[in-house]
C-alpha cells in the first residue's frame, strides 16, 4: 500500500505541476494535494501523513518559484506555511479517525466473539437438557407421559438448533426465518411422520429476515402446528402435503397448512384442554401477533400467524 501511495502521489504531483504551471491556479493545487496527504494518514498513520504534508508544501513552493510571475518571497512563505498547516491538520485529524475506526472494529470483533461463545454455550446446555429428557423418557412406562417428554425434548432441540445456526454466523441480530422453518419442518417430518404415510414439504420460498426473538417464537409455534398436523391430519393416509408460506409487509404472516382431514366440527378457538393450542396463542401474543386456525378451502387445516414488522422484543 505504501508503494502504491508513493507511485500514485508521484504521478499526481506531475499532473499538478503541469496544471498549475499552465493555469496558475493555487486553489486547484492546494485542493488536489490534500488527496495524497489524506491517503497517507489513513492507510499508514500520522507520521506518513505529516511527511506527505511537508513534501506537498515543498512542492507547492517549487511550483510557485517556477511560475512566470513569481510573487515576493515573504508572500510565498506565508502561502506555503498556511498550506503546510492545513495539510498537517488534515493528516492529524484523519489519523485520529482511522485509529478510532480501528478501535471500533477491534471492539466489534471482540463483541462478536463473546456473542458467538454465548450462543455456543447456550446451544450445548440445551442439547444436554434434550439428551437428559431422552434418557428419562426411556424409563417411562406410560406412553402418554413418554410422548410429552419427547415433545418437550423436540422443543428444546429446536431452540438449540437456532443457537447453533447463530454460532456459524458473523451477524447475530438477524435470522433467516425461511431457512430456520424449512429445517424445523424437515426434522419433524423425519421424526414424527405417521407410519406408512409419505408426507412432502412445500416452502417456504425466498428469504425473510427477523430478529432472534421472533425467530425463536415463530419456530416454536411452527413446531406445535406441524406436530398437531402429523398427529391428527394424516390418519389412515398413504401420502400428504405440508405447506409453509411467509409473507412480508407492514403485517407479516406465517401460514402453515396441510391437506389432511381438517378441524373437527365442534372445534372452537376458545376451547380449553389443548396445551399445544394454548402455547400457540400465548407465543403469538408475545410478539403482539394473532393466531388464526381455520379449515383450508381445499381441505385440511390452515394456521395463520400475523405479527408486526418489525416484531417487538419479547
């Protein structure tokens, strides 16, 4: 970089000499000579900047001395002294800005390392909890209790996967919700699809960026909705389809639908007794959203989660 600056400055100085000799414009000369001083201070530090300030001032004086109409020497010294003061001040200020920028970058890098370590430890702790739940579930003789343990394990594993995804990124404030939901849905299909039923997954397409709290909340909601579909929608079926759509805008939407048997006739959103349904409504309220469960026009169940953009911090 220093060699490039020297070469560039030499070429620039030659052009400046020619322009100033032909046009006699000290203003143009002074403005253009600020460029190499600024570059030297930014890339190489204050010493280089001040060195270029001296060199440019001397060049300025030499150009004045070879002009056809040379002013009085005191006037030249005053002009070039003012030019040197300007160049030196510019070099010092730019060096300070460059140092502050370097310090901020170092602090930001350190902060990212700490955040990555935090997410890594949270991920490890959640995986340990998930493993413990799996071990305890194997000791339970009651099938219903074992299912509850397994579902709790899946919820915790889902949160661990999100933190694992964040560990591999440089930016921790945003998550690609589409990729997170695709992975979540595929994991649930592989683990909980009914025996003898082949279920395909469609969407979500594109990319929708949300903050980590929103991604965590919507991931848990999707987990509950998909589990409910796998439990009830595809009974005695050989195949089925699960679709996830995301819509961006002032009010964002997450729509999860299936082509299964649909909601029962006596279903009401206010009906108590379903922990999954209560969890869906509670999580939706956390992000000031609204959950709506309906029968799809083409058959099956459709769950729509509407939430603001951006979603509030939970």
